[in-house]
């Protein structure tokens, strides 16, 4: 006997539609410890909060690129044997 196609409904599974769930991205925000070494944070943009400084013609300076927290940080260029320090 030959088979004959019929109009029979069949259940075809469909995968669920993916939803756009936002990804949580943690953000690290360091908290400075007050008075650890120097509490000013160089935010004045210069070394005037220190009682003295030896900068070797600018090898020790305050610069935005050196900031770990805040706007400015202490930048040190070590390119010779000359002393650079703040007290």
C-alpha cells in the first residue's frame, strides 16, 4: 500500500528568544588612607605643601599623569645620579 501525505499538525519546538540582559561591570574606586605618607595628594598642583624640595631642574614635579587618586600626583624622572626628594 502506498503512503499518502496528510494535513496533520505537528509540534515543532522553537528555541526561546534571547533577551538583552545588561552586564554588570564592577568599578574599582580606591579609597585613600588619610595621613599615610602625605595627605595633601598634590592637589595644589605644586610642591609648596612640603617644607623643602630638591627637584633636579624639574625631574621631581607634580603632574596629572602621575595621579593615582584625585587630579595630580608626584612625578619623578630618574635619568641621572642627582638626588631628588621632598621633606
